[in-house]
C-alpha cells in the first residue's frame, strides 16, 4: 500500500524540516516521518469514507423528494440503483473498515458541502444517467461505476484538494498517491471480498518493510550527511555549497546514502528515483545539476569500489 517511492518523498520532507529546525534531535525527525506516513493512510480512508458519504447524500435526496408537499411520480418511485449499489453496500458493511474509521476519527460530518457538490455533478453526468438507466445489474457494473465516480468526480474535485491542503501540510503531496492506492485496492476486490477484506494498514509486513526502509534512510542520511556534502562539494565545480539550494543538497545526500549504504538496491533504481524526485522538488536547472553531480560521483565510486552492491546485476 505504501511504496518506497513515496517513502523517499516523506524522508525528504522530514529532512527538510529537520534542517530548518533549531532542535537537531534525530528522534524528533523520526517522529515527524512516522506521522507523515500515517497521514497517507488517513487520506486513503478519507477518500473511502467520502464514497459512502456521497451515497448517503443520494439517499437523503431521495427521502427529501418523497417528503415534498407535492411529490412527483418519480419522487414517490425513485430509481434506487445507486443507493443500493452492491459494491458500496458490501464495503460499508466491512467491520474492520468501520473500526479503522472510528480509530482514526475518519468522517465527513463537518464537511457536507463537498460530498453534496460531488454528488450533484455526478448526478447530472451522462455517466450517471447511463448507469441508472441500464437494466443489467451486476457486481462488476456496480464496482465499475464507483471507480469512475472516484476517478472522474472525486479525484478531480478542486474543493476536495483544497480541503486536504488546508487540513494538513502532509497531504499536499499525498493526494494523487492516496487516490491511486484506493483505486488499486478497489480494483482488486471480487464479489466475495468487499465485506471481509482486510484493509492494509501500517501494521502489515509489507508496510513494515517500507517504514523500516524510510527510517533507516532518514537516520543514515542524517549521520552521513556531512561526509556526503563534502563529496558533493568536490564534484560541484565552480559552485560553492552555500549557493546550492538546501533541497537540492538534501536530495543528493539521500541519493548518495542509498547508493553507498543500501547494498541490495540497484544503482540504476536509486539514480532514477532521485532524478524523478528532483523533477518535482527542484527547478529544471537544479534537476540537470543534480543529475550531473550524481552521475560523476557514482561513476567514480563504482570504479574504485566504494559502492558495492550485492546480487547479480545490481551494480548496473
């Protein structure tokens, strides 16, 4: 559920905060890293909960229609297909998921306008009207419309992004990734799973491995940072370290930490990951500068045996 790629982003953010802080204690940096990772899971579950809230809005809209002073025939005999969506109903009945919502205080009770506005746009769409008019009912069709709702109406809703951005500084970089995680989970579910599926959280083995990787990367980058800064300075011709942006320096420190200190991660993987990271967190000129510096250092360190990788083909 959490990938090493996104973990690197979290480590970079924690390092940046650590460098700007007056209190340079490692346990505080690790605490922030852990909190930042947990916020990824919170957003995944907020997105899931929002789907249920949209269904509640649809149900409430139907009830309001029935209670009109002069209800129409359509008001009295509403199309219940979306409200009765089997896929959503099974997911909402998942006791483990509801426990996660309660434990993490996940709900939309104080932000009703977002689900209302998303449902309004969804309801007026040709996609919704086609689904409601289709007489063929199946689990796969019900799952498909929820995935389309998530991709085309939830994810693209600007007010939702603004809500997350205002709610937590950690969520600015998580929005796309958290939605991607949720889509992958929902896509994987067959008709026997939604009600009993054990949703991945930070206690699962796969997640523990990624969290362990991120903690180790953070700690070793802090410990080795001074040494790697000196190596960077030697290869940054015509540049003084004071002129290199802090974020660029941290990206290179992390990259070198991974190259030198993580023997099972291939060189190409590390280089590609940090070049991609620099594209998001550095300027175009910085990106080229970082790429050039890392290439020089890596080539020399591989040649003189300072970078050693375990396993066939890992050095390439």
